[in-house]
């Protein structure tokens, strides 16, 4: 088994070398064929939380472009895991492609911003996790309207690394990724602070929200699989995921503003 793994790694390294050093297009084609299943994996995960009007073929097409881009930009000499890097690139390409097609109506984005601002303001005011009722009272929504609003904005809680941290900010999430060959003290401190903020934010989520976040991002289960594990409907899981992301976005935005003021 070990021999087979070493042999596979050797073949992979030879393909990368042949493409990057010699510019062999056949080697690039072989790499695409080797990793094309990553596109299927990412598409299958993302398709669950998207409206039925979004065609899977479109997701796959955007994802393939992301894979090709990842292969072109990947530095195989650094010894990093290509699958992880490519998955982010594929996911980002899909989201960017969908946004260029104006797949999220402006009204939906406005609802998401309204909810995010509500979570940020109330949780800063109360210094704790606010309840659904408190959010509904603040926004003057009925329970039915609130649940529908969460369902509507669920498609906006998918993030791209190319997104700005704030609407009027040039700094993107991608800029927060650390170069392991050039870690500055400032970057290390920022990384520690960010992890600490996220950890505290996750601890303040409700038990169900925390479970959904853990199963989705750590165990990499799909929303339908999480629904089965938690004995809830996929729609309910989508709402819990949306609330968790909106809470964390509000916390990160608030924390960044405080850091800038200090």
C-alpha cells in the first residue's frame, strides 16, 4: 500500500514538473483529469443551498474554470496540498461566476444586510447571543416572515475569498491567508486575534447553530446529510446555518471596527 502511494505521488510530481517546467500541455490535461473529481465534490456541496433556478451545469462550468486556474497558479515545489488549494479556487470561481450572472436579487442582499446589522447591534448591546424573538421584535417581523427571510438569504451566506471584508474595503478574505514562507509578526498576531474572535463567536452560537457549523465546515457534511443527522429538514438546517453566519459576520465586522479605533 505504501509503495502504491509513493508511486502515485511520484507520478503526480512528474506531471507537475512536466507542465510547470516544460510547459507540456498534455501534462496539464492529465492534471485536469486527475483532479476533475474535486469539481464534482464542490458542486455537489454548493448546489444544496442554491435555488433551483441555478443550473448544475453552470456550477460545473465555473468550477472547471476554477480548477484550471488553480493548476496554473499552484506552486508544487512548496509541498502544499493541492486538493485544499484547488477546492477554495473552485468554490471561489463558482461564486464569482454566479455573481456575475446577478443570481442574487438586490432585495435579497438588502435583507441579509438588515439581518446582519440587527445581530451586530443587539449582540453588542446585550453582550450575549440574542434570541430569534429579540431579532423579530427589533425588525418588527412575525415569526413566519422571519423564517422566510432566513430562507431567502441562505444563498448569500456562501462566501468567496475574493470578497471584500467590507463593502467599501479593498482588503479581501484572500489577503488574510498567510504565506507560510513569510510570516510577519503582525500577520501572526492578526491570525491569533482572528482565531480568538471566531472561537468566542462560535461559543456564543446556540447549540444547534454550533452543531451545524461544526458538521458543515469541520466534518464537511452536506446540508442534507446534516439534516439527517439532526433529524431536521434541510430547510431548517439552511436557516440555522444562515443565522450562524450572520452572527459571526456581525461579530467580525464589529471587532474589526474596534481594532481600527484602538
